[in-house]
């Protein structure tokens, strides 16, 4: 069985990002849009964790780099922070969505057209 | 890598941030103790006192230190950080003055304390952003600013306009931060480090750029696109008019000045510290990157100014004008020259004053007529001569005509573009400015030449009157003594020297 390489993970991350972007741009339900944004945010984390597991450009060039463990930790640490930030962002998004739902009684973004008139 | 215990860290570099954080918490605690019907003015005053205290601590820091690196190099207190922190603090202080008499209408919304606390948290994010050089710290600062701003837009939650603006803001903002983060993940992953300066060092080693150049370039494009949301330029500009229109006026001003300035601080630090000098096949990364920055700049200038011509709502008009100004400020980043950072900071200071002035006058007209329509300003000259003269100065300054701050700001950028060898940018700047005369003069036509529905004198609230006077004085003083302001940026802050870019050039 061949081992999964870094490239596969990066492709997976890119696919997840594109799926999220497509969803965020085409779906009309605000909850689904928030969900798609979450997908996009998580695709960045997949990249970070894959790089953290396999090492970045410098490690690929000299595999016996002694700093390896310390260096990998930084991109994984970044991913941890991103998860917290993404949660906060979606929490605020949902709170605002609830506030507007009370006024409009719909989650369809096409109905939110009071502005620009 | 040296690890230090928390007692031995140099906490003084964080004093302004700590003071702002404590003030924000105090504001929330005071809100609990105040009776429901009491006036919320003391809360705004508390916020202003906090900002003044942080300002003083920053000035003390500026007097005692040269560049300080602290917290494992995650924070870097240099002239650039000081300069941008000062602009952010002045901006938030003026926002509080503007909000002093109710957020944008005579009756209180009941969320004034939350408004002050969230503005302070947003300012905290901006201050972190100005000082940080580590991508994690920068991203946290950026999100603290963004998430607070989402709530600031929707703070009047009974208003459909405000909540709709807030939802559009949070959805666009979420996409923008995801795009930014996706780009950052390639950069951090490839280099294995998160510090902007270290990323540049690692990527410049050996043949890294030859083999992984395309990935770094994707990272650059995505990060630039993501940050264009914060500075309100093309391609993430669609939210600007809706959010500016829906938000309470004080928040609109906050977004146009503080949030934009913080975004530019991040963008400048990112491009100059990390990207521009990376070696690519005998060239520098700059040669590949600047055409994209220039394209964003040109598109913002043209789209902003052309769409502003069709607006009759003052807030929407200034929103499109804000997009155009983001385009002007991007020019120095595309035309590399030794004064680039000073030109951008000068423009941001000038833009701060003239935007605050314009919004303060619009605020007065809105409180009187209840409308943001262009016609709300009709006959202003007969009703409030000082306000009419003030808005004349602000509009001339926004349009970039002489004896005002805006003229010199544009002039320096124009000269810088020619110096950097970008004639196309210089010409577009001139053409875009001429287009902008159309809608700035439409405002003046209403103020001076159209009869209003009433001749009753217009009284301005105290807070926005002070803002008008400060902005009026600032715009004229910078307009009369531009060289001394620019000299101050160059010699007191040495903002551009913080990036070690210009040795052996020019």
C-alpha cells in the first residue's frame, strides 16, 4: 500500500476550499453560507497540518534538519488558533443571523435587499 | 530560540494594549452598576480617558526606545508600529466624540456601553496588528478587529438596515478571512515558521523559490485578496456601500478610518517585510507582485469614483469614495520608492481628518432632517455658515484641491508614483481625481446653491461639533504645513527604515 503524500493532502485542502467557495457564492440560505465559510477556513487548517506532518520546503530539501520538531510545531499551533477564531466568527455570524431573522422571518439572503434602495 | 519566563519579558511594549483592555473591561463593569435610565455619556468619557492614557503610554514608549523585539520576536515596537498606533487611537477617540450624543439619532439605542467596549476591543485588535510581526499574532489581531466590527455594525439590532448590513459584513468578512488564511497556510507551511521576517529568510534560502515559487505566489495573491476586504478595495469591495449605509454613523466612520488604517498597516508590513525582496530567478519578487497591486489600485480608483457619481445617498457616496481612496493609497505600494510608507501614512492621516469632518457635518444634517439624502444638505449655507464652510474644506480636501490636506496627500503619492517609474498609475490618479470632482461638487452645489426647505438655524450636537472643529483645523493645518508633517513622519518615526529595504538603492 502506497503511503499518502503531502501533495494529496494539499489537493484535498484546495478541493475543500473550492467547494466551500462555490457554496458560499451560490447558496441562498445564510446558514449554508456560514457552513461553507467554515469549510473554507478548515481547508487552510488541512494545509497547515499536512505541512506540519510532512515538513515544508526546507525540510524537503534537507530531510535531516535538526530543527524539524520545533519548526513543525509552528504551523500546527497556527491551526489551533484558527479553529478558535473560526468558532468565534461563526458564533457572531449566527447571532447576527438570529437578529435579522427576528425582523425578516427568513434566512434567504435574496430577501435581504432593504439596502441600496 | 531562547525561552524566557513571563516575569523577565519586557511588558512595557504592551502597555497601550493593556490599558485599552482594562478600560474595555471597566466599561462593561460600569454598565452593570448604572441605572437603566441614566445617561450613558460617562461611559463614552471613560472610553476617551482610556484612550488618552494609552496614548500617553505610547508617547512615553516612543521617547525611550529604539526598535524593540519582544515575546519571541512576535511583537516589534518600531517607528512604523508607533505611527500607525497613534493614527488608530486618534481615530477611535474621534469616533467616541461622534457617538457621544447617541449613536446616530436623538433617542438612545440602549447599547451604548457595549458600543464603547466593542470599539475598544476593535482598537485593541488594531494596536496588536500595528505591532505584531508574527502571522498568528497578526491574524488574531485582525480577527479581533473584524469580529468586533461585525457587532458594531449591527449594534442597533431592532433596525433592519443595521442588521442587514451586519450580516452582509460578516458573510463577506468570513469569506475574506478564509481566503487570507488559505494563502497564509501555503506560506507558513512551506517555510515552517510564522514570523514575517523569518519567513522571508527561510524562503530566500537556496533554491526554495525556484522550486516552490508558484505556491508562494498563490499565497501572495490570496493574502492580498483577503486583505483587500479590510482596506475596502477591489476585489472585496461589494460590502462597502451596503455596510456603510446600514451601520450607525459612528461605526461607518470607524470602518472608513480605523479599520482601513489597520488593514493598511498589516498589508504594508506583510508586503515589505516578507514578499517584496524574495529572490526569484535573478529578480526580486517585487517585479512579479507590483503589477497585481497596481491593477487593484487602478480598478479601485476607477470603480469607486465612477459608481460614486450615481449615488444620492451621502453615506453610499462616501462609501464608494472610500473605495477610490483605498485605490489612491495602494499606489505607493505598487510604485516602490524610499518615501512609500510615509506617503501612505500621510494620506491616511489626511483621510482620517477629512472623513471625520465630512461625516460629522452629515451627522448634523441627519439629526435635523432624519435623512442621508443628498438633499438633506440643501440650504446648509444659510442655516449653519460654519458647517457649510467646513464641508467646503472637507470636500475640496477629498477631491484633492490645493490648500487642503488632501491635495498634498495626493501630490506626494503622485510624485512618488513618477519616482517609482509608474506613469500609468500617476495618470490614472489624476484622471480619477478629476472624475471625483463631479460628485464632491454635487454636495457643494446642494450646500451653497440650492434653497433648503427651511431657513431655521441648524444646531450641531456638542460631540460632533468638536469633531468638526478638530477635523477642520487638522485638514487646514496639514494643508498649510505639509512638509513639516512629512518631515515628522520621516525623522521622528523613520517608518520606512524599519524594513531595511532601501540600502544601496536610489
